[in-house]
C-alpha cells in the first residue's frame, strides 16, 4: 500500500479526531537519534494532548541525582553512552504506565530503544489503543553540531541551544541555570550515535509496516518539526516515510 494512504491514515485519524474539543487517548512514542529533538517535541505534544511525558532518560537522570540504587546502577552506563539493561528500563516503564495519569494516553520519549523493549511495550499495551510511532530522522553530522550546543535547565528541564550559535546561560522559561548534560560531550555523543545505529535504528523496521508509523524530517526548525509531528499524530499529510 502506498505510504500515507488508505487505512494508514484513517486509523490514526480515528484515534485523535482533528476537531475534537478534548483529544481522545493518544499512545505516542517518539523515536530518533540523540539530539533529534524528541524531548522538546515530546514536551510540546504532552502539553497539547494533556497526557504525561514519559522519558526514561529523565527518570534515570533523576535516580542518578538522588543516588538511589537504580541511579547507582545506571550512572556509569549512562556516562559511557551505553544502554541501561532492558529489564531495568522495562520495569520503569511498566510501573509508570500503570499510574492513573497514563490511563488516557502518554508520550514516550527514549523508550523503547531495543527490540526486546519494543516487544515488552507491545505486551504492556495489549488492551490499549494502538501505539502511534513517530520517527524523527536527522543526519549524524547535524546531531553532533546540535548536541555540542545543547543545554538543559537544571530547574525545569527545558531544552535550549540547539538552534543558537552560542547557547544562553539562563533558562528562557524560568531563569534557572542552563547546564550541559555529561553525555553531550563529543566523545560520548559519538558512542551514543553508534549505539543508536546498532541497537535502536532496527526498531524502524520493527514498526515500519504498522499503519500508525510515521517518519518526519528532523532537520527542519523546531516549529516546523512540531507542525509535522502534530500532523503525524493526527494522521495528516505533512509527513513522509523514510525509504
Ligand atoms: P536520553 O535522555 O533519552 O538520551 O537517555 C540518556 C541515557 O539514559 C541513555 O544514553 C541511556 O544510557 C539511558 N537510557 C534512557 N532510556 C533508555 C532505554 N530505553 N534503554 C536503555 N537505556 C536508556
């Protein structure tokens, strides 16, 4: 079937009618390499659809910050740009999806990252609406350029800097201090990219043939990507599939 035609479009449209005053449940997963803009877009979508933004990287960083047993187990792995074990992250997401605020939907960011994680997610979502998967595609050179400039607000988590020549030092939203993630140093970014290509990119093939899969061009500006991602979540036309 040609991309973007027939059941592919109508399935998502049924899920989230464009003119609905209150959006219906949306089970959305954003995937893409580090620095593709998943976090920024996920925050926007979660606000728009009034569903929780569930980012395994944020949950793990909080655990590291709190020096909990989970944080102590994950810290060195994250600093090396490697993936935390499947069982650990699957457990985190299973618990999080059972909380009441996720009953009417969620935006997943950074999970799944391996095929076993995707299989576990399918099993968890057995009785829910179909998972909408949006892949945000960006070239490696652009990723490295963006991540060297990315800063994150230590207070509210806002992500800034990717589009600026010199990242600002204060958060535009809350005035908090902007910091560089430890794993945004170039050597770690290269490792994360290689892990992404080897372990996470195969998920594109895992999801590609589902009627609720879309790929958007992540090299555009944040607002352009947001429009394409929102359109993809609604099953609209400003979307292309990767080959
Ligand atoms: P992120 O903020 O999504 O880039 O995640 C930061 C780091 O957390 C990753 O480089 C991994 O070390 C770890 N991490 C986050 N999500 C997962 C996941 N689904 N599976 C394994 N490791 C993860």
